[in-house]
C-alpha cells in the first residue's frame, strides 16, 4: 500500500510575553544579534515606505552534529484555533515581511554546538500600508521525520525569531465584535441537572496596529436582571492587523427559563466596540408537556361542543315530532 506522507510544520515561537530568551526548540534557536545595550528577544524595526534597513539573525545549533536549515522570512497571522501567533510556511504566498526581507543566505549549515550569523535586508516598498507588519525569520529543518505504520506522518520542524515591523504613517487602532451566537444545552427535566450555554463570537482587528484586546461578557434576562458579568481570559494577547479569530466562552448554570440578551464588549488601545445576541431559554420537556396538554384540552373542548350541538339538534327534532297536526275545516 502506498504510504501517504503528511507534512506538519511546527514553528516553535517565543512566548507571547516578551522575554530575553531566544526562540528555541531544544535542538536549535533563532534570535537577533545582540545590540550594544542588551540582548533582543525579537526584532523591533521601523521604516518608512521606500526605505531599507539591515540587521542580522543568529541560528545556534545545540546538538552534537551539524544541522542544515532553509532560512526564509515569513508573514505572521493569528491561528484560527486560539488566536496564537503563527507564521506562514515557505510554500505560502507572502505579502509583508515575508516578501520584503531577504537573508543573505537561504541555506546554512551550522556546526555542532556552533552558531551562524546571517545578515538580512528588509526593503519596504513605496505605497506600503502604514502600521504594523508582523512576521518572522525562520530556520527550517528540511528533513522530514517519518513515523511507522501504513499511514506515515511526516513532521518538519522549524524555529522562528519574530519580526515586529512598523511602517511609518498614520496608525489606526480599531476592533469589532462580529457574529455573536448562543447555543444551549439543557437537562431534559427542568431542575434536574445544570444547563450550559456556549457563546461564540469573532474578534476582528479592523485597524493597522497590533492590539491586546480585553473582552467583557454581560448577560441580562427579563426585566433587565443581570445574569452574568465576567471579563474573559481566553482572548489572544496579540491580535494582528486585519486578523479575525473565532472564540467561544462557556456559560455554566445558564438559566433554563428566561429571555434576554448577551453583550460582548471588546476594548483595546483607543477603541471599543460591542455586539449583542438575544436568547430564549425554555425547558423543552415542560414546553412539550404543556403543548400536549393544550392539544388534548382543545380536542376535548371541540368534541364537547360537537356533542352538545348534536344533542341540541336531537332535542329539536324530537320536539318537532311531538307537536300534533292541527286541521281545520269549514262548516
């Protein structure tokens, strides 16, 4: 049987919170050349459209044998699963940093326990959009580790040093909350078990700068009663320009009988937007029993009315039969 090899590119990036440590997967690391002041966790660069800047990246080998890497620049994006920071693969089309940055060498071999420093140039084209253009410089091990079995799974590893580029011009922070939806899961018998609702929504960075959004969740029921008030924690700390992230939030102990609205408010640097969705919580078993009772009651009433109507018609016919015929004759 022909084996099917699936390529998985694992990009081991540094933590979301800036630190002094290089991006590292235990076998090799990638980081900027240290400045005259201190080590840099990432590349923080700024340039105007039509200008170029130069810098250097270091690839360090921590193993006992030489390693060969493909070195390339890539654009960054937010993952759909949790909004994490990720970068494009070498085979994807690049538009920002991935298209503008060029390492002096595209393939390097790093000796055991050694390091190689590679210069690179980043040219910002005329007409480039102002604002943030995040990306990375990636050291990709082009070897594919293949597993066993009839369906082999190939894993390709890479480590990336982040590049935070800001292109000169006006900055516009803006965020929106989109497509708020509520789904319910309720016990079959009201009062026996806990109901849970899942609130899903999309965060969209509609501006041109990276945002660290905060999201507030508020739910109100009939007559304006506050049912839920919470600041959400599972929100990406870096929402990149133009990116959308679909997120969910569980609501345990949601009401089993209520009608109201859920409102999500996202705020970040000089921007704040809200979106809402209505919900109707009903214990469906109780509703089904009530509807059944109403149907049965309606059928009983209709039959009773029909019975009375038939009975009244029979009485009238009987009365008409008992009335004697009166005949008159002229004398």
